[in-house]
C-alpha cells in the first residue's frame, strides 16, 4: 500500500489548523529563526499547539530549518531544533547536512529542495546522511523523477502547486547581488519579479520594462496520478507567505483530487492521515492568487513559461472595458463587456489590467450588473482586457464555509439484561474502546421507538468524531430496551468520545531514516552546505530561457539571436549566458 500525503504551507498556527481542516495530511511551518522565510516565523508554543491539533488526525507537522548558517549560529540552531522536537515536530526540513551528525536530534530529517536534488547521485547522497525524505527540484521531467524514486528507499516529495523561482532552488544569489539580502537567509526580495530592460550587445532594446525573469505558477493537479505511479509519496503546495483563503482553497482542491485517486485505486493507495472533510466550499484555484499556470518541464519539453507581462496575480479574464465616464472629484464608472453570459460582479471585486509599465490593479466599489463605479484609474481605457483578481463572493464563501474534519467511528451496542449497556467503538485509524454503562430505568413500552432513539442519538458528532451505530445486539427477555432519554444517550456518546481521545491517534509509519553517524567509509561528520562562489560566478542558473520565450532559440526554433544579451535594472547590468548543451540559461554580473 502506498501512502499519499498532501503537504500544505502555513505562515501561522491558525493557517496550519485551517489547512488540516481542509484535508492536508501534513503542514510545514517555520520556528522563530532559520526557516528561510523572515516574515513567517512562529513561536514554539504555537508549534506545540499546531502539533497537538494535527496529531488528533494522524497528520504531521514539519518544521523548516533550511537556511544556511553564518559563523557562530550553529549552537543556537541546535537549541532551536531541540525545542521544536520537544514541541512535537514530526520531522525537520533541513539544508545543512551537519544536522545529521547530532544524535540528540531524533526526529526524521527531510532534505530540502534547497539541497538542489535533481539527479540520482545527489538523491543518494542525502539518503546516505540518514534523511528519510528528499524534496526534489521543481524543474525535473517525469522520467528523472521516476529514476530517482527507483534509486532510493526513502520517501520522495515533489512540489505540485504554487509560485516558481526562476533559478534552481538553493543556488540563487540574485537578491543578494542586487540588494544585499540573501535568499539563503530567508530574505529574498523576489528580484525575478522585478522589471528589466532586455538589450543586446549593441545597446538595442528588445524588451522594455518587463518582468523578464518572472515565471507562471506551478499546477500539477492533472498529473498527480502519474507522479504517484512514479513513486512520489508527498505532494507539496508552495506558499508559506500566502494568506488563509489561498491555503484553504488550494488544499481543498488538491485533497479532493487525491481522494479521487485513492477511490480509483483503493488497493494501491490511501491517504497518509485520517478523517473526512465535511461542509465547506467548492474550491477553484482559478479564483485565487496566480500568475497563470504551467506544468513547467514535467514532460521534458519546453513551453512558454514566462509571466513577464503579469508578475503579479492577474486573475481570471472577465471581459473588455467599454463606455468609460470620468467625473472630476467623484471617480469614474465604466461598463464591462463580459466574456461569458453568467458573469456576476460584486461590490469589492478586485480588477487588474496590463499596461506598458506593468500590471495596474483597483477595486470596484459599487458593482451593479456590468456597471462598475470606483476611484479614477487614469490608465484604464476603453477596449482594454480586464481581469478579476479578487472575487469578493468567492472570498466570502471561503470565509463563511469553514470545513469540518471528522474521524469516522463505528459503534456496536450490546444490551445485556435490564440495566447493562456495552458500547464498543472503533475509529477509522484502528483505536478501539469498550465502554460499559449501567442504567436504572424503566423498560420502553415502544421497542421500535426506543431503538430508533438509540440509533439516532448515538449516530451523531461528538468533538472530532462522527459516530455511526452499525450493530445493535439486544440480549434481554423479549428483546426489551431500556427507556433512555435523548440527553442520557448524548452523554453516553460524549463519554465514548472522551475514551477515544485518551488514546493517541495511530499515525501512518514514516519511512526509515536516521541510522546513526558516522558510517563506515563516511567522513567523521557531514560538511557544511556552502557552495564555493567567486566574484564573477553565476548569480543563478535556470531551465527557463529568454531566447526560447522570444522565439529566438537556435536549437529548437531556428532563431538567430544576438551574440550578447543583457538585463538592465536601475543602472545594474546583468549578462545572460546560454548553456545550450545543458539547455540552461545563466545570469552573471556584467
């Protein structure tokens, strides 16, 4: 049986709880430091609360320790690892191999995507350190993913949704070079979303003020079955800086997709945690933050991956602008010619459109039919394509439609004699309790009605449990039943729920790892993960290619590109290099 895990991001404890409620099997979150996201730190108290909540469903919490340490930080990092471990963390996502040498760090280690695992050799190295899981680069073709899965015995995790860094993870210095803030330290300025001019060696401008290095967002929802068949066990959603509505929407969408996969192959797959999700909302990833979607290099083929015209979320195309009327001091109003007849606008909808200088966004204060009133937006013109990047009605549904996660529990009731009830409960994860109850009540005159009362009141919710009475065995003279009130039966059900809570939820076993260090033939301890870099070395290397994006690739498109290409940004000049043998592009200082 192959266990499939949906791994969700969480900026905060509350977002992590919401992700679990929407169907996540695991959540990754940062502690106070060393988590590669300066704006997403959390206290150990919050991590402990999140772990306690997750463990009720057999879900897991992974704490990120995936920055590169500076001199003198090793002791503090070690102390924080131990505190996170004490808080209940189920694994650590690491970048520094030195962590594998600490015997008192006993939870499993997951090699971060920043470890640049994109071939079998690199995968086997981190497995040899004792990592129970490796997290692959996003740019890999399915065939390479399959080869890596076959070559290692540890778990393999792949990103399936969210923002894409243009460079290979863990090997980008563009932010540090341009602004002094290092992505290796969790301070990335997202320089790949900045605007650049693209010029050739003669100084001619080919593109002006475009987000030349910005990629669309990842979306592999349609490819989950192929990834599972290749051997991937964890499907990761990017977004530790995203808000709660984004995480809830994407998690629910992918959780339903994994449920469908399990239902299709019930003898082959099952989810990596327990419970079923009830209620909530209908997810739609087209209505949440995205820059357009791509499957990147999964098929081993190039495509148009750039979002250079829209480095921010454009949202869904809704129509074209017509009949604008501006009133000085009172804003403007315009009518929308919709792309579809069923389009409905709501007050507070957010809109966006593209200009030569980038994306412009605004809110529709009052939306009546297809008429929109708002503050004046000077760049908006008749005939422009308009997008909706905030759907007020959908956001309201996300906020109001809270998902409820419950663990199914089957009940069997045995009534012995006049006064003894034995209630046996078995939860979905295999916990079992037998609870005897002694009653001193009259015999019910109407047996059918009493039986219906027992079945109805026992088959309800208590806490996180959803009970169903599957069997009732009556061993009394004449099959008589005790006359119990609804409140008494409800009390019995609540007591059974407390008995189940007293037993820990049975978690799905993790892959083997942490076999001890050192091993024969290995160095005394792993070496720091600090790549050697010279002054003029690459700032980033990427599978994305500007020449291909512009139709100038000499290898696949027969183009004749300029000999030299440069990016200009605020007086800084970057050289683009093209390694056609590896089919990769580089960015270096010029």
